[in-house]
C-alpha cells in the first residue's frame, strides 16, 4: 500500500515524463549521485534512463526502476502541455517505455 506522500510524488513525476532528474541514494553503499530522464511512471516506481544498460533487467535497455523518494526534478516544466526546454506550448508525446501496470 502506497502512502499518500508516495502517491503524490508519483503523480508529480508522471506529469514530468521527459524531464531531467537527479538520483540521490539513501546510503553511500548504493552508489553516487546520478542524472537521468524520466521515461515512464507506474503505480509504484519511476522509470529513468540513466544512459547505461540496466544491470538487472536487460530487456528494459537503459531504463531503471527508481523509487520516487530517491529522485529530485532538475528542471521544472511551465505546464503539462509546454516544452520543458523553452516553455512554449508544444505537443508532449506519451511515454517512450510502457511500464507494467
């Protein structure tokens, strides 16, 4: 069962598919800070392309499931239907990767 806080975080990331994020691990043993792009969001996790192959599930390519508590948005988007780069109205395509629901 997701907490209200996790559900709210997932909604935020769902609205920002295509945005850049920073992964900050909870402990030093989990690795360093990484940067990636949100590809999809399911009912529990945010799927991020960090630019290297997924070491656990090769079928996902460069996409790695990441818990929302470990992610911070690097950029803000003016509106859900705006370009993240320049803020002008633009068509936002759907997710590149469809996470299992």
